[in-house]
């Protein structure tokens, strides 16, 4: 991310109002044109973030230091991206933090990669797999812009064929067929490691959940996050009329070590019948549970 003083080469968020914000790179000698006049970038270089800048038409713009959400929302896109509301929950459910090692796929525009790279910090690493080289190239540019590329290792290839990393803290999936990656994620994760998958459709969620159940994952949950923005004005404060109805579902789960395959005891059909007819143990168990509940 950028310094506190605006330097040549930094990105600055130029703000007129909530609908008119521009992420621009400071370049000495350059001008930036808006419908409210042009801005001389030389007047900004060396100033503190937050200082106003006057356009050639006398309109003041605010100069803001871009936050993580600005880098995500202003990324150069060639795929659908994960929006901040979902990225925030993905980060939270994945359990990652400074120093974590995370596998992600697909990279796409690298919006989610940007969020993951920010939270793992310089001592962590995001290994991000992408199938299409042209998307990877664009993603690299977005990560360079946010100055987070050093926290990321960009990997080319089909993640459904395997994951090279081992003992990672989390695996994060946002691609069409996450269920095909679940067995590889199991191999890559450390015990108790966390998998998070983002999918736009319920059909994908069902297939992914079934694959998780079959491949040594527990504590499986799917959620959807709906976000309403508010119009705030004295006497008229209420939710905005328009909202995004759906982005995707977030499924998260934890890896357990698979128990060793147990040999089935050889039971004769007669013994089996007796065992089924003995109610005593079951009753004792029910009492134990009742005691626990009332304790
Ligand atoms: C929806 S986009 C990911 C967007 C990304 N999460 C973001 O926030 O910018 C899905 C990406 O997965 C990639 N992809 C699809 N199948 C893949 C596979 N088997 N292996 C690696 N990448 C894959 C696609 O090329 C695409 O770039």
C-alpha cells in the first residue's frame, strides 16, 4: 500500500462524491481530466493524503489514500470478482492471519487474492492457481498496483489436476467445479486446515458439500450474505431501494485426519439379532444424556 505522503508513482483515490471516485496513478507533469475540469498531478505530489485539490474549473476534490476495498472495486476486471462483503466473510471463515500460507483458485481478476495477500502479510504466502494466462497477466498488474504481489506466488495450470503445496492453513476456491478440487485440497491442507468455497449456484454447493463429506471434512456449513446499504438523511433514513440480490454462497469446512479403516467384527446372524433386541445400553445412554442436559 502507499506511503502517507503522496509520491510520484503512488495511486490516489480522487473523490468528488460517492458515485464519482477515480483511482489514478501520480505521474509528474501529467493532468487528469474530469467533467468538472482537469487536475494537475504535480500539485498533489509531496502533499499529505486528505488534502483537497482544486480543478481548472475551481471544483474541489478530496485526495484519499486507497483502502483495500478501493483496490478491489477499482481493479481492472476480466472475470466476475468477489466483492468486499463476501471477501470479508471468506477471510474470517478461513481463519487466516499474518503469516498464513493459503492456496487459492482461480485467480481471475485477483480481487480475492488482493484481500488474502493483505491479511497474510509479508511473512505469509498466497499460492494462486489460474488456468488462463491472459487472466493471470491482468491479475499480476492488479497485484502490482496494490503493492501486494510479493505476498503472492502466481501458478499456471488446472487446479483440478492437483495442488503442489502441502501443510497449508487454508484452501479457497472460486471456480466452476470446486468439488473436483476437494480431494486435492485435502492433500494440501494441514490437519484441521480450513477449506472455503464460493459458488454462485446451489447445484455447485450441493456437489461441493457431498465431496467434502466424502473426503474427510467436517463442520461443513453454507451461508449467503445479503447486504443492504442505507440512505441516511434526517427524517428520511431507510434502506436504499436498490440492492444486489445475490452474489454467491460461501461453504466452509475443516479437514480431519481420516480414522484408520476398521475391520468389521465377524458377527453371526444370531448374535446380531440378540444385540438388536437388547435395549438396556440404549436406555443407560439416554439417562446419561438427560443428566448432562439437566446438570
Ligand atoms: C470467477 S473467476 C475468479 C475470480 C476471483 N476470485 C476474483 O475475485 O477476482 C474464476 C476463475 O477461475 C479460473 N479457473 C476455472 N477453472 C479453473 C481450473 N480448473 N484451474 C485453475 N483456474 C481455473 C477461470 O479461468 C477464472 O479466471
